[in-house]
């Protein structure tokens, strides 16, 4: 169920983008304990200059390798969120060379009633999930 | 007020996309009891491979006809949400032949203070709505 | 930390879009009391017809100059939100000639645990912010 919007600056190959998305999904499965095949991702490329990201005074230097991940989900606690951020930074660095400086993550919470995965049913409420 | 992001894989005609959006809006009016002309939609087409959606093990087979609808709103209860999912699946199938397997819906809740519909005013708070 | 998605109908120059984004950021700094360099914006242009926005019966006439701003943030109160809407309308009108009728704003709330600004850390929780 996490719905994951992955926004990047254009410039990576299709293969790199796929590996990036696959790696994000691995973190959802392992750190967010998402069930198998619980994958809902939208990857969007933006022209240079359309993602404008600074650093809140933290001394983080951004590059055009920037990746912004927005996760809509329900049910994970603070420890899982912190573990997710760490795993994303580490594994995306390994998998696609993402600089940890270029990773921004934001999470939004909803509830079990807020999801329909197909067939017009709310599978968290029907007992299917 | 529902702000509705409709993300699809590229391939439909402009006319089909308009019918799709019109049908989503009909569901907002009838099932979510949105007032007349309460329409705030963004339709975004994505290249193949950029919407990566599996099925959480539910046995749902996706196709490139996939439609992902993210609704930001306030005030609807669980019964209304369930009715929305069902109506979207049924009516989008009728209107544009959308396979019910290809419809994913996610809702996010905010509050009356979180909306300005124009003129820099929060119309839910000023008494205009 | 406000994550700000700015969706517009295509047609403005790069320079106009930059001024628009800069002006939105000024409002975040001054009205939402965001710290210096607390900027996380994604500007997306849409083809005509893909942003379908009516007026909830408020008698607001939209044009293709439409700007829809979705802000994900935590910690601002109702007065700050109302001040933000007013400031955006006024300053975007001054800076890029945006008609106040063409500005729609929607806010979503999350929490301090929901942000990682880089390095895989949750800076609101680590004491860095």
C-alpha cells in the first residue's frame, strides 16, 4: 500500500530509473514490512530547474542527481520511518550511486479506509487484506 | 474540494481522458456529495514503465490501462469512501472501458482550514462555503 | 520542510516559472516562518485541458493562468494558513501577474517523524533541526 511518488531530475537511463524504483521497493518490503507485491510507484522525471531544493540550513549540497520520494501510507511507527530513511540512503547509494545528500523523503499518513487496490473494493476493510 | 490527481499510462486519446475525468467528477458529485462545480482535477500521463503497480498478492492482473486516483479531501466517512471506490470502478468501466483490475484509489484527509479556492481566502472558514 | 507542488498550465517562460516559485518560497519563509533555505518545490507544467478546475459555485472565473499549489507540512495553525493564502494571492499577482481567481491552494499535514532532508536521517528527530 505505500503509494510512492518518486520525483527526479531528468538524465538517468530507463534502466537506472528502474533499478532506483526496484531499490525503493526493496526498502518498502524489508523495512516497512510491506507484503509481497505491495508495490504502487509513480516515477516522474522533471526538466532541470523544476525541482528546486535547498537544505534548511543543514549544510547539505544538492546536485542534479536529486531524488524526492513522497510516501503515502498507514500504520508504520517512528522507528520504521527512521529505518526507512536510512535504508533508502544506503541502498540507493549502492544500487545507483545516489549521493545521500540528494535524497529527500516525506511521508503522509492515511487510514485503512483510504485504499482500494482494484475492483472498486476497500480490501483492508473487506477482509481481503 | 476534493483535489483529484489522476495518473495514467500514456495511450488514451484526449477525448478518452476527458471522459475519464468527467466520470470521476460525476462520482465526486454523486457519491462524495461534492457541491456543483466542485472540481479540482489534474490528469497526468506517464510513459510506459513509470507507473509500477503490482497487486499486494490479491491476484489482480494489471495492464497498461492502469489508472491511479489520489484524492485529497476532508469530511467523508468510511461508507462514502467505499461507495466511491465501487462507483468509480463501475462507471469508469462503462464510460471508458476501464478494467476494474486497473483502478487503484488512495485518499488523503485534511481539514477545512487547508483549502483556498481562489482570491487568497479560506472559503470554508469565511462562511463562503 | 514544506514540500510544495506547484502545478500550472504550460505557457509561461522559464523565467516566469522561476519567479513564481521564488515568490511562493518567499511566502513560506515570511508567513509560514520556514527557516532560511527551507525550500522543497516541484514545478510541473501540464498541457491545456489536463488541469480541470471549476469554482465550487463561488463565481470564480478561471483562466489558463491557473496555478494549483499543494503544500505538505507540519506545525502551522489556521491563522498561518489563512495568512499564507492571502500572501500568495497578493504577491503572485504583483510578481507574475497571477489573477487571484487563478490560485488554488491545498494543504496536507504530517508530523516531524515524516521528514528526511538528506543523508537518510530524520533531522527533526535527531536534534539537527
